[in-house]
């Protein structure tokens, strides 16, 4: 009997181990908190905040899809606390990055590199933060959930053309509900570089559909095949840039294109530091129309 009992325990543990390895949550986010600007002796709250935020991202089941451990979507949140106006209330700047692996390589590429300067939230240690996509429960819940669904949408868009649609729909619901709270960063008329305009570009305004399609082409037909067919992939990259420039010509300075280039400018420069010079000059000229503030960086494309 002891042997049978031990065997059953072993079998149960093995089953749980295999089940965990086969099915994991969708996100794998790291969170870092910089609270140097806050004058408080209660420094431990920021360590607890980091753990709480990571658990919210990484332990929540965000979709009905099955993910293995190595399929989890990587990302990071750097939260720089600016002030603590009252006990438990914080204002902060956030830098959100979403990372995608490139097929057949160890290289990882940035899908999103976005600065959000409008974080204003209440945080109490050990208090559970509950998310309900149909209701606004707290600004902190809405902030973190919004970027979770943006991360999912961008990842799915990069593997399947317009594949992130259902996640942007949820992100839009979060924005619509949060607008009723009057908190900053959610409103159409508060800023041109906030959460409303990010989801406006991704979901509401169909004029940006070529940008989303270009995100798929750039990653799935470009980066994922670059090691095998670099010249053909460079042509895909170039066509993606031109598609974005066509949208930029009609609607200049959009937050989606700016965020894309914030994530990709170094990568694009490196990709086109080789190849035929005639193509590199064309890419350089398109990039100057699309992103003139980085002229000095893009000059490396045509320097050798």
C-alpha cells in the first residue's frame, strides 16, 4: 500500500508538472519601480508594488487560448514614481515595452516601446486589484489591463494579419469605461499622445489598417525569414515602411507610427546598413519623410 500511495503521489506531481509546462498564462512581464523622487520612509511599499504588478500581469488568464511556457509574451514596465500626493496615491511615468521572438533565432525584437506620462493611481499593499472589462473598478486595474491587451493585440497582429482585433476591442472597452472616471490619459481631448489615441489608431480609425498590416508583413514575412532570404526580406521591410509613409502623408504624426519607430529605428538602421546602395538610398529617403527627427541615425544607412 505505501508503494501504491507513493506511486499515486508521484503520478499526480508528474501530471501537474506536465500540465503546467503545456499550458501557461499568456504574459511574462517584468516590472521595475523607480521611486527615488518620493520622500518617504516606507520604502518597502515599492518592493510590494513590483511583486503585485508582476503577479497581475503574469498570473491573470487573459485569453481562452493555450500557451506553452516558451510562447508567453514578454514585456516590461518601468514605472518612475513622480510624487505621492497622499497616502496610497501615486503619480508616475511609465515606459511599456513588448517583445517578440524572431523565428529560428535567439534574437528578440521590440513590438512596442511606449511612454505613458499619465499614470495616477491608488495602491494599498495586500489589497486585491480586480479587473472587469465591462466596468471601471480602479484606475490601476484599467491601466495595467489596457497594456496587457495592447501587448496581446500587437503580438497576434505580428503573427497573423489583423490577428489582434479581439484584444483591441477589449482595450477599447477599457478606455471607454475609464473615460467616465475623468482620470488623465484616457480622454480624446487631453493629449495627442495618450491611451485614447493609441487605441484610436489600432482599433477605431480604419485609415490605420495599412499600418497594422505592415506590422504583420514586417515581422512574419520580413524578420522571421531574414536569415533565409535577406534580400527578399529587405524588400518586405521597405514596402512596410512605404505603407506607413502613405498613412503618415494623410495623417501626420500619428501615435501608432511614432511608437513603431520608437521601437524599430535602431533595428531598421541595422537591417539596411547592408544590401544594395540604391535600395538603401530609397529607404533613407522614405525614413526622412516618415521620421525626420532621427535623420542623424538614419544617415548610417547610406554612409558605407
